[in-house]
């Protein structure tokens, strides 16, 4: 994967997104706890979605424009359960709402599990 040109997404609850719009940026708990905002590519977003949010129906996917970010992105390993060699994008700063180019509902299938997306 060409990480420099990979599409980026962030998933959050619709309520978190509404709050971010009022503030001008999204600051999920991971920013305070780990120092970064978890991002994914469309092809890999189902992995953390299934680990953390299986069955939830209140999520949205934020598609992000690289050029609108002012904080650095680093591609780093996920957890041992992820496929060998898979790296995830981490944004080392808050996610500005102006960097989000689309917001779409992200719903699981009838079995409560999320499927990979097409880029």
C-alpha cells in the first residue's frame, strides 16, 4: 500500500461528530491517552470496528483529506491480532473538522459485524 496516498477514515459516534462540529475539531480519548487519533484506510476499518464496536448502529465514518491536516500522520503497527505487517495511520494531533470531506453512516450487517469497505 502506498501510505502517502491512501484514503483515510476515522469512525466515531454521530454524537461525537456533532460535538466536534461545535468545537471545530475532534479530540477523541485516544488523543489524551495515547497521543494520537486512530485512523484507518477503508479496507482495514472493519478490523477495529469489530473489535471495539460490534453491533453498534450509531457510528459514522469521516473521510479525511490529507492536505487539510496540520498534524503529522505516522503509519504504525496495530495489535498482534491484525494481519502480519499491517500498519495503521495515527494522527498526532486533533482532527480538524475542516479536514473531513464526507460523513457517512457506518452500520454493521445483520450479524452485528462490520465488513471491509471499498476505497
